[in-house]
C-alpha cells in the first residue's frame, strides 16, 4: 500500500489517499490527521529496512493518518485552564461592578449566569469535536513546540517553490479553544439578558457584558499567538496567577493589621470564597506539574506568608519611623 510513497519535505507535509486508491502529492494533511513522524533513530531503521528489502514500508510515515488517540491527562488539564480563564475574568468584572464588601443578590445572580454560560460552552465545544456528540476527544499527540506553529515550517525543496503544509498538528487543542471562546460570547448574549430580565437585574448588569466584549477577543488573540507557549507553561501560570491575585486581594484591605486580616479571612464569607478560589487555582497548578502530591500542603503558604509578614511591609510603619527621626 505504501510502496509507491516517497519522502515528503518538511515535518508536516504528507500524502492523502484519494478516492481512486491513489496517493496525492505532498501537501497539507486533512483536518484531524497528521503525518506520523519518524523516530529520532530513523537513519538506523532505514538501514535495517534496506537490509531486509522492506524500505517501502518506512514511507508510511509520510502518509496522513487520522488522529484517533485519546486526549492525555495533561492536555485535559490544559483545556481546563483555558476554560477557567474566561470564568475568572467574568467573576472579576462582576465583582468590580458590584463594589460591595458582601455578596449582593445581583452579584450572585450574574456569577451564576457566567458559570452556566462557560460550562455550557465547554460542553458544547467538546461535543462538536471528534467523536461528535460524545464527551471525549480524539487527538493528535503533541510532540514538540513546533507542532503548534506549523505556519512557520512550510518547506521549500531545493530552495524553489514553497510547499504549504500549515495545519493543526495538535488537533483539536487549537480549534476547540477558539470554538469555546466563540460559544462563550454567543451564550453570554443569549443567557445573560434572559437571566437578568427574569431576576430583575437587567438595568444593572451592562458593565460586565461590555467588559467581556473586550477580554474575550483579547483571550482569543492571546491563544492564537501563544497557544504553544501556554500549553507548556500553564501550570506555572496557574501558580503565578494565584499568588499575584492573593497578594493583590490582601493589599486592597484598608486595615493591614494581622488581626484584621485573619478575621476577614475566616469570618467574612466573600473573603473566604475569594481565598478558596486562589487556593484551588494554586492546587490546580501544582497538580498539573505532576510532582509529588505532598506539595499540595504548600497551598496555604502564600496567604499565611502575607499575613505573617504584613507588619514589616505596612507603609504606616515607615511613616511612624520617619516621624521619630
């Protein structure tokens, strides 16, 4: 079957089987398929195949093969991280618009609406991918960073005409996120006004929607440009976002005494929820790193560190010192 195939240039160019049982010229693989790469020791294998007169079989690596591998745990965690980003942005702008120290009725309703929108978008995006209407995904294995940026690896055989083989080599990790963001936007326009009208918060919920019209396209652009970098760094980004958000949350408190920070962290429901979200985000990043689960014991450390060291960083302490001098 593969005896007539010849090597295709580049890492992502392949041949597709046509309806008349012939092979196409080297080019881009159909969506949902990719070229099977030869292993790093391909030269050794080629010599072995030459010895046994089986060289034609090695060219199977230049035929486009459908992606039928199950999505790895790490890839699922990556998709989970990308799902959390718009939800966190929605919650942030809803909270900014509420400007209340406690959870208000409006804030709870809008937050619940945002959760429904994002959850529904994630489910639909999964159902729209292969295998369709199933809560699982067929995928191409992610082998290296260049798999995310095939646009920059179109070969020019003999430095002549360029062969365009740009494709989604990491199917469906690029398109599913773009579909998800689009569905988030659609669901927000369909669900948010309906819930706002039914719960009588319609005239007070425009600012978070306007904010989403900015941050959803921004997230889409960031994913389109940096998806490969995010894939390999999202555990560290999760840890960093959690620690920075934790520090910002506490720094906005007017009373920076240790006693006040401990009291608000334990007895004020809104602060408890916000801190819990920070901890979950930190735990998610640590778990994604696939280190020993004992490191999860460090989840409360940023909160405890801020509270225990706030006495040394409170600007009021420096003002008192200057007044004494």
